[in-house]
C-alpha cells in the first residue's frame, strides 16, 4: 500500500466515523432542535403552562379577530391549526405585514389554564412559493387557489404561466 | 522552506501515477501563472457581463412577489450568496482532500486564498437574510436550525482563514487547516437539509427540489443568471488571489536566493 493510498484510507475512515458521530448526535438532540411545536404536538405533549415555547402552524380561515384596546393598542385573537388540531392564540401588539388567514406563523408565548395560548411575539412564516401578482390574481379569479385556504397549487401548474395585463417593469 | 512549491512536488520520489501526474502538472508555478494569466481576463469579463445582465433583469425588469412586493428582490443576492457559501465550502473540502492525500501545493495555496472570499459570501448571505427577515418575518434573527447552521458555516470559514495563517511553517498550517475544513464539512449537509429535517422559520428550498420549482420563471431565470454571474465573480476573485499568492512566494524565493548569494561571496 502506497503512502497516498494509506492517507486516503485514513481519511475515509475518519470521515465515516465523524459522519456517524454527527448523525447520532443530531438524532439524540432531535427534540431540542425543533424551533416550534405544532398544535398536534401541544395536544399530545401538554407543555407546562409556566414555560414559554413556540407554537407554529397556519392561521385558520375565518378565525382572525382584531381589536383595539381602550389605550389604542391593537390586539388579535386567532386560531393556529395544522389540520387535525388547532390552538386559540391571543396576542397584544402589531402583527407582521405578512400575517393573514392561511399564512404560516410562529408565535412565542405560554399556554394558559383554559388551553389558549398567550403570545408575546408573532412571526410570519413565508412558504417556498414566489409568484408575480398577476399570476396570483389569475389563479384566484379562475378559482384554482384561495390564499386564505392554504398553500398554492402545485408549482408546475403556474410557474410558467404568462403574466397577463402586466403594467411594465 | 525557501521554495515550498518545488519542495512539495519533489517530495514524491516514486513516479506518480497517471492521474497524479496530471494533477501535478499545474503544481509548476510558472505553468500555472502562464495558463491562468490567459483565463483570468476572460473570467473577469464574463463575470461582469453576466452579472450586469442578471442584476438589471433581477432588480428592474423582473416582477415583484404577490405577497412580499419589491422586497423579494433581496433574493437575487441572498440566494446566490447562500449557494456560493455552501458550494465554495464543498470546493474547500475537495482542495483539503487533495492537500492531505496528494500533498498538492497549489491546493494548499488555493484553499488559503479561498476561505476569506467564502467568509465574505457567507457574511453577505447572513446580512441580506437579516435585512429580508425583518420586514417579512418580523425579526432580524432567530435561532432556528437553518440560520444557526449558516452562522456555524461562517465561523468555519473564518476559523480556516485564521488557522492556515497561524503557523510559521505554511505547510503545517495548510495540513491543520485542511483537517478543520474536512471536519467542518459535516455542517454542509446540515445547512442544506435543516429545513427538511426540522421545522424552522426559514422556508424550505424553492428551486432545488424534486417537484417543479416553486418560483415563477420570470423570477427563476434572473435568479439563475445572477447565480452564474456571482459564481464567475467568485471564481475570478479566488483565482486572482491565488495568482498573487504564487507570485508572492516566487518573489520571496528569489529574494532569499539573492540574500544567500550575497552572504557567500565566491
């Protein structure tokens, strides 16, 4: 075995060991690497009410109620859903621009005794679709997509659609 | 150590295998400088041309996003920088394998000159991502798996750049740096798949996915042109830095040779 072959073998073995160690470590920390819990996670794990955690999911259609307090501060109540389960969230503060029904959100807060979630922070979660406004309008007009009902239809159906009625640049 | 390039090529007394000989052809600094001297101006010109077309298309002529509006244009810098950060690091890992197995002197030099450029691309990726996150998500930064693993990638670039320069003997620095680069390579698949393995605030991949790209072609094409342009620019900067490093070593070798001649008069 030449020196080069020996160095190659050592490198391959070290790489294999390192990859295994990393995979085992990541598998062991799987739960801690989760950025947010879904409403179904909340239903099965029952996180204690004294600890803050993040709750993530889609804003349920028709669930958003915006209020303005007597001091003029805005607040909102809405439900965060992942399909099978949903949690009611109350939040006092300004919602991000991307917040809307059907949008993904991540909220930070604590579970209340009545099962609702009191959020101190609401972040909007963008999905992986990038669409010009004309194409989004065309999909809505033709009834193929209602953004407040959830994710856009499969990309292959619209990502080469012509941009009709565009008003330059 | 007065002529590391020649010394390292001479360190393989047995006749190199065919692949090895091809690999070592460009270890000759003169040949490397002659060959890349012709390539580099073409690379600069191509980079500026493609980047000019790509940025004009992306920043002026491409449509806004239906939801994000004009802010989506940050993507045309953010995404190429993210790909370059990961692709460049993969290149660093390949150079490190060449350095450790074949002791290729040019791989050492290129790796040394690559890491500051890679760190700059990663820093730009993080900065543009932060500027994009504030208006869209509502926060400059969160500690989710994607953002954190990219920050680790940035520190790996910086660590490599610092480590290879921390030794008096440049060859030892290159060895240690190559080991760090290869150990750090486990982070690259973590960056790539973090959005699939864990739930994150960062959205999953739009372009590189098995289903059709989740992006309209009027945004996808300028993004791809910008990516090619930034990649050419990245390659040109790294090549220019490597050529400068080769010339620097030559100058130092010549100075040492002259000093030795003057010390020992015939």
